[in-house]
C-alpha cells in the first residue's frame, strides 16, 4: 500500500511555463484534494474532488485547474506559472467512515519554484 | 473568515517533559478536530482526531477538546528528541478543513 503518491518531487519553472502535478491514491478513497503550503501559513485548499467526476474550487483556485481522471488520480495544472505560485504542493485523499470523521492523508509533496 | 490559531513557537522542552500545544478556532459549529505532525521537508501525518468534549488518549499523546471555549490542545508525555517537528491543528474535516500554521516543537536531549 503506497498510500498517496505525487510526481514530481521537485520542479523549477520559468514564468509563463505550464506543468501538471500528478497525484494517485490506492486507498480507494472517494475524496481528493490539492493544497499549497507557504512559510508561516497553514495549508490552503486549492481544489478538491468529493467523488469521481466532480471538482470544486477551494480557498485559492486562481491560476490552477484540476482533473479527476478516475477514482485513483487527481492532477493539478498550472497553465502559466507565476512566481507567486512558488510553494510546496500537497495532494491528499479521505474517506468518511460511518460514525467517524473525514480524515485526510497526505502525499509526500511537490516543491515548485517559479523563476 | 474561519480561522485556526496556533502559537508559532518554537516551544522548547527538555527530554522526558510534557509538551503542551494549543489551538483556538473561530467556527463554533466545528465538529471534528485533528492534530498532524510535520517533520521538516516532509508531509503532514495524522497523530489523532477528536470530536467529543474531553480527553482522548493514544499512547504518549492526549488530545483535549473544549467546544465551549473553542479550544483544542495536544499533550505529549515523556517528550523525545524524535518528537521535534511542527504540529498542525486542523478543524472541520474533509473539504471544510481549516489548518493552523503550526507550532514548532523542539525537544532538547
């Protein structure tokens, strides 16, 4: 069980370049998320997918797009990278348990620098 | 704007002591509360969650929740140098989760 995996681990882009961050989970979770983490700030939700075929904006969606390719995979695309998008990006997945709570499990992260 | 507040630290405690980490939240309707540990350069990993008032214990960790005061804390007993990390408080669950910026804990050997 790999849990949540992300590729790439590191990336350097020039302003205006595009790229896609990949995420996959093998826990059969319905919900998946993309967060960014900046120094001194909490994790901020970019987009989420409550189930296969649906996606919704989070707190900071501008400049990003997502695709829920299937139940396992959820990708994040930067169409025209800006220096303000320099950050660490985490993918997460979760499943609401009966009588329980909706707990998120995180991938290892992608460290992105935009020059 | 829903908020989760944590003291950024660093909180420094000697090995073997109890470390006390605190968190306050603004949304009185919040039902689920989480503590994550994040080592430098790594991803957050879940320590425990709590959703009832009172204490919940798991090994050396105890989470305490007081919904009336909108306050949640994490106690780490017998602190070890390996506990040195940033601890994130999170409130809400699922896509409603709001994360605090974290408290850095340093356990001195």
